[in-house]
C-alpha cells in the first residue's frame, strides 16, 4: 500500500487544519487507517484510527474532542480534521494502514509537518 499524506502547514494556536492521506495499491475499504504523530525528541504517538467502513473512529486522549477522522472510500482517502490546535500539537503527522486481521500498522506514509505557533 502506498500512502501519500498532505495538508500540513503553519497555523496559529486555536486554528484548524485538515490533513489528507491518499492510498493506492490495495482495496482501500479493506484497510484500517490510522494517524500518528511524532514531535522532535519524542516517541511516536497514536492520534486516532478509523475502521474500513468509517464507523467508530477512536482517538488518543490528547486529541479527543478536537480532532476528527473520516474517510471517503470512493476516493481512497482518509482525513484528519484538526481544530482548536495547540502548540503541543506541533509534530510530523503520519498516516498508516493495516488490515483488520493484523495488529500492527505495516504501511506508512511519508509524513507531513504541522506547526502550531503560540
């Protein structure tokens, strides 16, 4: 699976950004899609994920209530809508994919930088 993330940039605290991740190479509706992030000097952190059907997205505690994951299976794309951004949200954001039957995300995109200024 090839994953291409886009939509990162510089935004002021309190602002919003929407990231996109386009997938190819496998039937998109077979895949659980996840978002992760990694800030400088920190470990990679789970942001959230969404099931193949798009139901029941779930989120990491730091972003719950501010970020929303959605997907468009017709466009082979998953989205991460980020609202009420905080400086601590600054990181490289990665999309990842796995099959429902596997536990580990074994396909990763190249990452897109999100910088939130105070």
